C-alpha cells in the first residue's frame, strides 16, 4: 500500500487524554482498546504505560505518568511533559472516552482488513491460479493473528484509595498528624486514624450528636488501619496516645483523695455496723428491736458508701468480659487502643472457645449494657461508649472476615477501615523531629478535652445548623441508591447503612476539637459537616478496598476462585463444561452460575472467548470455550512455557 493506513490521530489523543484526566476510566477503556490498536508508535507506548500503572495500583495522572516515563528515560522521546498536556487539551469531555476508544479500535480493524486486502491484491496480480489465490485468501483469514493480549485489569478496577485528608482536621490536630507522619516516615493515614481514635477516647460517653429528631449518634469511633509488619505502628501509637495517658494520670491524682476518703468512711461505717450488730445480738428481748433497727441503719450506711474506682481511659489486650467490667466501673467510657490486632482473636473466642461480641456491638451503638458479677449485684451502663483504635497486619484483615459472627452480627459494619500505601523501602532517612510547639499544642488540647468532660454525668448533645442538616439529607440521598441490590455498595450494604451516622460522629468530634468546651453550647456548622464528609469519603474508598481484600463481593470472590483453578491446572484453553466439572458444586450449583463470573473475567482481560464452532449434524452444541491470558499461567517476573492441553 502506498497511502497512509486508516487511522484517527485525534481519537487516539482523546483516548489517552481521557485516561489522564479521569484515571478511573482506564479499566473501561482498556476493555475497548489495546495498545496495538493505536497507529502512532508514541501512542502505543503511552497507552501501555497508562494501563500498566493502573494495573499496579499506581496513580495515573499526568504528573505521575510523566515521572514514570522520565524514570524510564523515554519521556523526551514520546513528546515530553508538554505533549501529555496536549493530550489532555484535546479532550472535550472525558465522559466520551469510551466513544473515542471505539473509534480507535474500529480503525485498527480496518488496518487489518486493508493489510489482508493488500496481500490478496498482490497475489491476484501474480501468475497464480485463481483457485490458489482464493485458497490463500481463506488461509490468510483463518491464520490472521489474534489480537494481542492487553494487561489484565484488577478485578475490582479500583485505584489505590486516596490518602488521609489531613486538611479536614482542625489546625492543631492536622499539624500534629503531619508532623508525626513526617518524623516516623509513615503514611498520614495511620496518624490520622489514631488521632481520631484519640479524640473519640477523650469524648467517649460524654458527647452525642443529634442528627434529626430521635436520631442520635454517640461520638465514639472504631478505626482499624491495615499495614504490614515493620511499618512503625507502635511509634505512631505511642506518640499520639501519650497525652491520653497523661490525662489519665491527672484524673487518678484528682480522684485519689476521694478514694482515700471513701475507703476510710467505708471502714469506719463497717466497724460501726459490726458493733451495732454485735450489740443487737447480745441484747435481751426488751431492747433488741431498737438495736436491730440501729444495726440495720448502720449496715445500710456502710452499703451506701461507694469507693470510686481508679480512672481508666485505655485498655490494650482485654477480653470482652474485662471490657464489660471496666465499662461499668468507668461510667461507660473505655478505649481499646493497640498497634496490634490480637483483640480480634480474643473476641472470636481464643480464651472462651466462643465468640463474644455483644460488649463491642453495644459499646459502639450506645445501647444499654448489663454486667453480671458473682460477688456483686448486676450492674448496667445506660450509654456505653467504647472506642476502638487498632493497626493490624493484612493477614489479620483477611482472617477476621472468616471469624464467626464478625460480619453477620455487624461488627465489621461498625469499623472505619484504612488501607494505606506502605512506605517501607521509600522512607527518608533523618526526617525532622516533631516541633515542640506542635506536640505541646496537641498534648495540651487533648488533655483539656479529657479533663473538661470527665465530670459530666450526662452526655452533651450537639445539634446541627439548618444548613448542616441539609448537607446530611444530601448525603442520605446520594448514598441510598448505592445500597440497592444493583448499587455500587450492594456487597457492603451493612457498612454503607452506617455511613451517614459515622460522618455525624466525626463531625461531632471535629466540632469539639475546633471549639473545645465552648463548642458544647453551639451547633455543628455546615463547614464542619463538609470536613467530616470529606473524611467519610476517604473511609468509604478504603472500606471498599478492605472488604474487597476480605472477599466481600461474591462475584469477585467467585472470579478469583476460577482464576485459582486456572493457575493450578495450568490450562491455556478450557470449555465451560471443563470448568463446571472441576469446580465445587457447593459454590456453583448450575453451569449457568458460571456465566456472570466468566463475563467478569472476560471484561477484565483474564479470558478471551473462542468463536463457537459451527454445529454439524445431530447432538448438542459444543460447549463454549475460552483462552487464558498468558500472565495468569506464570508467576509475575518469570517466563516459562505454558503447558498445552486441558484439565477436565
């Protein structure tokens, strides 16, 4: 051919520009167009880079792509950073990206047809027999190479969740979170989530948010950060929790005189009651009734004296029974804060042999908790407020989903998960320590927070301004469709149903952190509600990632199960009948149950449907067949031959 092959350079630019503008579109666009479909070589390499970055979970914005190409030494060859901005400028709207991808894919097919036509034209102009030319043409069509495999997309097509929105915190708290993250070279998510748990500890049991009517949310949170070992979790915990321990020591110092006085009064009253009882026992019939009455009054006086317990804000390795007792002793306030996740195994029954989640379920919801003891009458807490702040390893996250009752009874639905990017291996050595002014401001305010609320018997009730209430209504309208059976949160409907309530709780904590005790008499503003909603959106993204890791989406879980069979069997081609025969009937009861799973795997590039053979003669149609992406059949970073044949 002497003319330029058919192509549309503007459409190619628009596809890449759409992906750079909206990285969330990459999975959808990659299903429509492959790198080899682009005509311009620079576009082939650029699109391959964008797809690979997305598949690895790395950012795909123009700055990240330019930095990656610069590291590879190919940025200048591909047009430099200015050309990336040219690609973005060529996009009228990224929403049309799939349309542009269809244009690019269509021109790629046209070029294939043109190439075949050119080769047939060449044969027709030769001295070959026309029957030979036709046979050669059919052979060319049959032997036309299958489209190249693009890199498969992650099954959930989700990016690495956003970093913690530090700017949504009050300045004194934001400064401390940023300084701790910088000094420890840890993701800001860890310090941010523990800082929220620290606020929850300080306010627990003393603060409620009235959303609307009788809808009230206690201002206590369950936060869990997922990070691998060696991530300096303990250092972050120690730094951010120390002011709470200092405040606990202050409370003990303030309460100790009352404890001593009550213990002394109790001993005196007990001795008096004992003497009165002895006198009544020794009296004759004439004076016994009066002495018995005196002894009874003395015993009741002794019984009425209560020795205050030593104040306790924080527990670490604790059983459900111990947590219930401490909640009763501490007037309903307690926090379980730990850089480890051993508490989950304890709740699952490591010591008792049976899961015991009631204390944590009621401690989050604020429902009345009754505690029975052998040595004393039953005690109860009207409004328990339990705070949970943990940092767990990824293996723990996957384990807790399988623990009895954790999902079914609603414990996981109450947790605000954070799954940040691990910084190990990229940490800066010799980071600046936390400025003294920053740590002092944090410690002073947090201690004032604790001490100022400690003596309250009834929780302070924070209300919303009218504008803030409208923000909550808008959130509810936005979230409700996502909880429908076909919605994006259908597989986490239990968690999503508590989402708006969690934002209200966060708003209450941010309001009081901003105004301290002066905020007890003022309503929560729309601005604070917006800040809480920004933090809530962060937790929503991370919850989807966490539940995905826990296998919360049945379809994705089934797809991974099928991929597991493919990897084990090392089959490069299989039929639906092969697959149904090999897999468990407990998971797939009918062959039709495989259809949505296979469609998902095809859509994400792990499988490719084989054209059905034409049915000849009697009998049933051949079973549909699929080819397997080569990357599925070999571990990452290795090259080895793919075994032929099928496993039935």
